[in-house]
């Protein structure tokens, strides 16, 4: 068996855009996929390419955690 026969080729190009409610991926044939966050988009790409997705939760800096809490609280007050 030829060693190149097991390699999958991806012949599509993708356009990735960050939108208000998440991410969109548009393929060359016009198909649009919508993802609520970058993690789900990464899982999808890994599935398409055929590699396992191993998510490791990053620990946030305490200051960054406080900023996120304040941002969420402010957003809920404005809504």
C-alpha cells in the first residue's frame, strides 16, 4: 500500500468571521456554519480534518476573571 493513500486532502478553502453572537465559517461552495464559541469551531475543524480534539481548560488570571465577571454583569444590566 502506498503511504500517501491514507492521507486525506482537504480541497476546500474556508473563510472565518467573528460575528456578534459567535463565529461563522463559510466554505467555497457557499455553505455557512455558525458556532457560538471558538471551542466548538475548533472541535468542528478537528472533526473535518480527522484529528482528535483535546481541550485543556486554561486557568485564567485572577484579574482577567474579575474583568469577565464585570463585563457579564454590565451586559446583563444593559439588556
